[in-house]
C-alpha cells in the first residue's frame, strides 16, 4: 500500500489529503547505535568493536555484530509495534555504520542496506520511520550515547567533522527522497554546543553557556544542503543542551520543520513515590511531583514554548521511566509515565518513547532474565553494577568504588577552594570520566571473554536471546502506551 509524504501545516503534521497525522511510537535505541545499559556491555560501541576484533578475530567479531543487529530488530518487532497502534518508529543511527573514519565521504553500503530492509518492513506495516543521526562525526556531545569514549566534543569547532556530517545527510537525502515511508530526518540527537570539553555535567543549567551562532550556522547549512536534494521530507530539529534549550534558535527558516524536545523527569526515575516526593538525581534534595508538576514542567520547557511561539509542531523525541529501581515503587513509575503521555496527548504533541528493547531497564520489550545471554553474562553484570560503569543507572545505590571517587572529588573541591565549583557537579563529572569512560573500557575485555570460546553457531544462539520471540513484553508499560497510541 502506498504511503503519503507527511507535511507540516501550521502546528500540525498532515497527509496528502490534509488530514492530521499524529506520530506516536518508540525509539529503537541499541540497534544501529549500541548503548551500555541497553545492550548490556560496558564502554563505547566503537571501542567494543575494536576489543571484540582483537579477541575473536575480525571474521567472528563481524559475525557477532551482524547477528546482534539481525536479532535485535526485525520484521517481528515492527509487527508487534504495529499492534500497539504505533504510527512511527525512530531509528537512532551511528555514523560509523555508513562512513569509516579512515575513508571519509565514501559510504558503506551495508549500513544503507540495513535501513532499506527496515523501510520495506515498515512500509508493509504502514508505519513511518524517522531517521535519527544519534552519533555524529567528532561527537556532538560528551556522553556515551554519541558513541563517545573521550568525553570531548570536537564537532562544533572542527570544520572537517561538520563537512562530513553534511555530506552524510546529503547521501541520506539522495537515497531516500523518494521513500514516503520516511517521515523525515532527525538531524542530530541531543546537541550540546556549550559544553565541548565536558567541564560541567549536562544537567546543570545555570552553568551552561549556549553558543547559538554555532548551532544555528550548522542547522542552516545542513538544512540547505538537504533541501537542495529533497524538498519533500520533514526535517526534525532538536534544541541545544540535550534538546532542552531553544530560546536562541533561529525561528523556523524552511518549509516542513518540526522541533523536538527531550523530556526526562525525576518522576520517571525516582527513587520516591508518585505522586509524592522524589529524590533528585545526584542531590540530597527532594521535590514533590504529581500530574500538576509534570504539566507545569512541560509548559515551562523551552521546546514547548518555542513551538507555541512560532506555531510549529512539537515532537517529544525522548522520554520514559525506568523499571529497575525499588520493586515497591514500580507502580509509581508507570503512573508517572501515564500522566506524562496524557499531557502530551492533551497538548497535541507527537512522541516517541525511549526505548523499545533492552536488557531490563526501561524497554517495552526486554531480554528474558532466564535467557542464555543474561545467564552467561551474570558475573559480568555483577561487576558492572558494582563498578557503576553505566552512567544512565546512577539512581542505583552507588558501590564502594563510586563512593571512593566521590571522596576524591570532595577533596579536590576542598583543595581548589573555588566557590563556583559545586561539590555534586564535580562528583558527577569525575565519576563519568573514571567509571563510564575509563572503567567501562577496561571492563570490556571481561565482556568479550564470555564469547571468546564460542563458534559462530554458539554466538548466534546466544544473541538470539534478543529476538522478539524469546524476549519478555512489559505488559503494564505496553498497555499504557497502547491506550495513548490508539486514541483519536
């Protein structure tokens, strides 16, 4: 069945007949951009690939990652998402699937073949796809989800990285300008222009220094390059500081532009009851959160205000709760998420939940705890959690290693004796450097050793734990999103 190209009309997304279309769905994190807490490894994806190649040999390592892709997301997953009433899937992409650093501007066909196959499956199910460049050349932010193991962001100050970024989007535009199943192009996930050296944690707003001229220049350049090739597709633009700051963005400067905020809230993470008092991340303070607080936060978000100001559509590209905290608070996380989606529906915002599938943190679908993958990695997971290498899981009680790093951090702050250096900020930054980056990379060899003695048949069997048929569906979560997705 033919699909319509989607277009922007005022603050609505419409089909060719002018009928309003609501984009509701989920992101497929961990597929073409691996993340530690989603896939279960530690450290960055590109370093894991190097480590795997050294230990297993290039042929078996290539086989490992090919089979992980095949099992993690395929036609069965897309069909399941259709049964939930989803109209869109967001595909986070790592540029390394499409271009090699030692051969820039020459594109890797295998990466595009993966996309082509998924587009064909989605077309059969009549689900739109948003292509999201989640990890860009030179790193657009300092965090793990841009496949960054250096905690440095080089993209914003190096023209060659920007040239490659634009060149890759031109290639996407050339290849997909005639595919209506593509809802549009999500230019860049969670840019962070004002924090190129990781000097302060990303969530410290009062110490963040936006550089609007840099981000606006890049956005105008890449949009112009895409529009020279493709005038049909929507372009999705995110705000600065991890899609939270919008005040300095240029007003919409091209047809068919949608703006995207990311809205993670303490109510979705805890610990604490909802409605009730929630402990703030890396803080001793608590805040009272209920549906009124959630609604206030949503309407105070600069992304919401930007879209209201310019009468353009808002897409909440990421949000979600976690389900690996205290068991007696599990219902609170579901309540918080249900209220959050209800607010998006009330406002008419488009949304994609983070994330579709993982190893048991926040996925709609999770790898079975009894699966061979989880069982073989049990000792590795134990070590990883003790070392607190997954920065996204800092709500878990810190172990001795993290507490020791906090002690070192506090001594540093005392020695510096600078009132502008805040102790909790410094703790978080040092922990990320030592644990997520250095220790995460150090621990990768333990992960790889689990697979070293396996042949290809064994590797494929273990990785089949990620296949939809062997996974566990989070029934309570899917019911929350299904009720919202099927609403008029």
